[in-house]
């Protein structure tokens, strides 16, 4: 057991839903643990930045999708996970973005860390999410999707 306290760096994520009701997930590989996972786009909130602004910025950076698609509708999600050797315990806001059709994902400005860990992306129905070989993060993501989509 480590004596290092968990990291609680603030972050925000975006549940992107396409015209067919599928959810956009990004595929990542932790280069420390070797574990791969799927999660919605998002990331850290910069100093002085609101969670909403961070969600919009992260969506544009990680997917190339328009930041303006992110709605100011969110649900709090408790997170407890390890990434690149760091243990994170925090509550993040998961925002909603809706799209007509299925927009093409084109990551725009990844950090060096993201370049080294990104494996790709895909749009998935709830059934397809359940069948992915690599785990979802957070593990209760289908329930998060259900909660946030009920908001609008």
C-alpha cells in the first residue's frame, strides 16, 4: 500500500451522443500499467477555468468536435482509478453534447502524454459498450450516460 495520497485534480468529461443514440468513447493505453480502457473525452480543469469551459476545451482538443456542442447540463460522477502510476479519487462533472448524424473524430491538439497513450475512438450503443474487450472508465458509464441524457 502506498503512502502517497490520492490525486484529486479537478476534471470534466463530455458524454457525446450521436443521431443514432451512440456514445463517443476514446481508447487509451496506460503505458505504466499496460492496461487499456475506454472513456468519454475530457480532462483536467486549468487554473481559473470553469468546469464547463474545460469540458468544451477538452472536447475540441481531444476530438476536433465543436466545443459549442457541449451543453451546460451535467451529472456528478465519483471516480477512483489509476492512470500512469497515479491514483485519482475525485468527483468529476460529466456534461452532455448531442450531434446530428455521426461526426468524424479528429483529435486536434493532444499533449505528449495523450499522443503516447491514445489508441483511437469509436461510437458505441449501450449494447456495444457492454461487449468491449477493454473496460469502461468509469465502470458505471452506462448509468452515467442514462443519467446525463435524461437532462436534455
